C-alpha cells in the first residue's frame, strides 16, 4: 500500500533549496541532478533563475508552464505562444494565480483592464522563460515596462526556431587562406596585457565575445553562466552531433554542436595555464560584490572549472593553427574570434599618447616625415660641405703663408 506524505513533509520539500533547484533542472530540461555537491556547483544558474523570475514578478510554476509549451512546439510563433498561454490561463493552470494576484485587490476593475493585466503577465512570463532557459534577453511588449537591459526583437510572426537561428548564425570560412594563426593571442590574459582589453561579464548569450572599442576603454563581453551551458550540454551530450535546432529546442536546449563549441570558446579564452589568473579575477569580483551589493553581478565560478565535455569529436583537441580551422571549429563564433585576433595583432590605442601616435601613422604623415628628413639631411650635407671647404682654405693659408693671394 502506497504511503501518502503528510503536509509537513510536503512543506519541507517546497522550502528545501536543494529540492527546489533540482526541480528547476528537471522541469526545464528533464535533467536529474542527484548529487547535492553538484547542485551547489551550479548555484550561480539557480541564483540567475531566481533573479530573473523575481525581476519580472513571475512564479516558478508559470515559467515551467511556458517552457512546456515552448518545448512542445518550438516552431510556434510568439503570437501563437501567447495565445496558447492565454488558453492555459482560461483552463485554470498555474499562471492564473499570478494574474488574479494583480487584480484581486480591485474587483471593480473593468474587463478590458483585466485583459491588459493578463496579457502583461503572460508577456513577462515569456520573457522570463527565454532568459532562464536559453539565456537570451528578448524585448517586452510595448504594453509592459522593461526592467532590464534592452532585449532582442523576437517578432510576433517569427517562430522560436527561426529566432534562435537568426540570433546565432553560422559563418562559412569563405576560403580564408591557410595563414598562421596563434591561438594563444586569444587568451583573455594576453588581450588584457598587450591590447588593454578589459573583461565584462554577461548573462546574455548573444553578447558573448562582443568587443567594444570606445574612446577611453576596450571591453570584451564574456558569457560567464557556464553552469547553464554545462547542464544543457549534459542533457544533449548523448544526442547525435547533427541534431537540429528544432529538435534540440524540444528538450529546452541548444544543439549539442553549439553548446560544445561555446564551451570551447571559454577554454580558448581561459586555458588551464591561466586558471590562477582567472581565479584572482573572480575573487576580486566577489569582494567587489560584497561591497557594492546589487550594483555588481557575481561571476559564475564554473567558468574557472576544468571543462570536461567530450562529444566524441577530437577536432578541438588539436592545436588551432590556421584561420580556416578557426572558421571550421567555431562556425557560430568565428567572426567575433577573428575580430578579437585582429585586435590582438594591431591593438587600437585608447590613451592620448597612443591615439596621437596612431594618427601620425597615416601615409600622409609618413610622406611628410620622409620629406622633412630628406630636407634636413640635405641641409646638414650642405653645411658639412661648407665647413669642410673652410677647413681646407685655412690649411692652405697656413701652408702657403700670409703672402698667398687667396689668404
């Protein structure tokens, strides 16, 4: 005979942080995390889930409802997703509680306003779900107030599959020559030391490897939420390497090739020999976070952990030596990596002396510098000739004596 858990045990399960985190991984991706220590290792992601859901005032069950709808039909448009969630709301699913909580304090609110509130809640739920499941910030509908960084535009008539493909396109190598390529120049430590590039952490995956060059600083945005990449890769690692975007989204994940490639870009930036340097960066971030609080976001420490992810592909284990190989191994990120490599070879100046010197490296300045040098050399040559002639004249006079006609 099966036993029925009492109310206290149910409440304890609901309040247990470990159980709640396991439930998030299971409901979003079907991932069962048995080890409590492993749950602790991935705590940065679960903190991210809590922050994003709290920022948009969305319940955990509402996110699960939206995620289930998305995974069931990833080729649905945004408008279709909104309609499906409205239908789920009308049938009394969990999102109804969130909606009624917005309006229960005023029973006299007219129907159209209730509909507007409901649509606002559904829109916020969609945005929160895409953020926590795929680490992409999408724009909110104009009827709601956007509370975070500007998001990407997911069109009303665009499917989620199409949106993801458009956000992370593949780039062909376009017959790049087999020119030598030094992967060590893509190390974050090298970029900081030799090109004045500062790291800026982000949880918005489309911003990964974006290099911003300003008048005073250069920043490289790095996606640090490695715990999300690890969990979703764990889900997809046994799937065929050529699994499509649509089939992967049915699991709530990116394709295994994309996840593996993205994890390898982390290894490219932070190779094992730079782990202590990266640990110092993370520790400084932690101290800054404790001092500044909400003004600073804590970095996921999993970015410093050795990446043990193998998908039966050994191409990444071989040294990266040519630009063609760069585009073959990193088709989604090669353009940004190539731009970063170009910056490491010829850093753009950000200081005043550097900009002054850079401006004078133009062909026009080179011509005038050469012209001035030639004129100066000619003048010095003429002066030297005159001085030499005078010395010869003095010597001649001394030899002939004062009676010479030219002395």
